[in-house]
């Protein structure tokens, strides 16, 4: 597989975590994905290709959530799980990139385990719950009561992507709804509820690692203001894409390059 990519599992005392690793470099880079409808199992080839810009200089580990997730878990709990995995892998002083829920988890790690993080990139994320999040994520939790992912996925697509992207991809959306791999609905609900526990705003001053914040001004999942207020609170470098929403990290062609340049 290209870029020495593979995925494997690490067992904790209360669950199992999937990790994708790739890259031929020596510097550690940890990626923490956002709330998903599926796990990252079997995704090593696609992930390593998408983030290939990092492959020569870094050894990258993308760390998923513990499965099954613990009912009632919080973002802080998810941060502790991820920190445990990093320690099991012998990773410290890593460049860390977290998107969406992954960005909330990354904040917790940078605050509670500063020795694990040398540089930090926070993408389309929030440091506290706001009305946009309550409407979007709370709506998905309500939709999940029907047990039908299609309604949640369709709502996410229209919240997450720009209008221009949706117009271009409209013909493919029904196919996506039919082919996506999904986790059990009850697991998704647990993690969605965890998103609504994120609360690092009053502790952001404890983040000492140099930080870059990237966001979408039109974000309909966490709000564009959420990214801006993290950057303002930290006094750190930031870039907010004026015409993009929550999927800025997939739509913006220079998103990965901005991360690469900051880490380098």
C-alpha cells in the first residue's frame, strides 16, 4: 500500500480504537477526525492519498474514537482516550491536527497533556457549545430516533458544503446515501451528544503550543464565529474561508497546504 499505509486496532480496557498510520518520515503527526457516520476501518489507502503532502516528512497516525463509545461520554473523556492511545504508541511532542469534533478533542489534549503536542491546528471547530451547534447536532440526534441515516446525511450535506459544491455534486448525493458505510445508530448518538459537551473556552489560555485556526465563515454546523473566537482568545494565526462552510477542509484546495506550511 502506498506511503506505508495500514490500519490496526489498539485495545483499551473498555473498548477498541482504530488507528490509520502512514508516511515515511520520522516526525510525529497526529490527526483526529470529526464526528462521522462510520469508523475509519479500512480507510488507510484513501486517507494516505488525501494527506499525501505530509507523507515524506512525517509518520502520521489518525486516531479514531473508541468503540463502543461509553454512554454519557464527554469531549474531555474522548480527549483522555486519544491521549492514552498516543502514549501507547510512544508519541509525544507531535504536530496535531483536529477537525470538528476532532478539534475539540485536540484542544483537550493540548490543555491536559501539553507534552504530547508541539504544534496544533484546529479546523472548523468550537471551544464551547453555541446555538448553531444545538440546532444542527441536536437535530441529528432527534433524526436518529427514526433509525434512518439518510435524513441525517442529507441534512449534513446541505449544512456542511457550499451551495456551489452541492450544485455540482447533486447528481452524486443519492449514490452517496446508498453506498456509505455506517456505525450503529446508537453509537453515533452517543458521539453526537458528546459534541454538545465541549467546553474549553475558559481554559484556552492553557494551550501553549503554537496554534493555527482554520474555519469557514458560512459554517452551519459549529458557526463561523466559533473558529474566530478561538483564534481571538489564543491570539494565534488563523484563516477563515469566506465562502465555505463546515467542509472547508475538503472543499478548499489549499487547506492541507496551509497545515503543512504551518507545521513546517
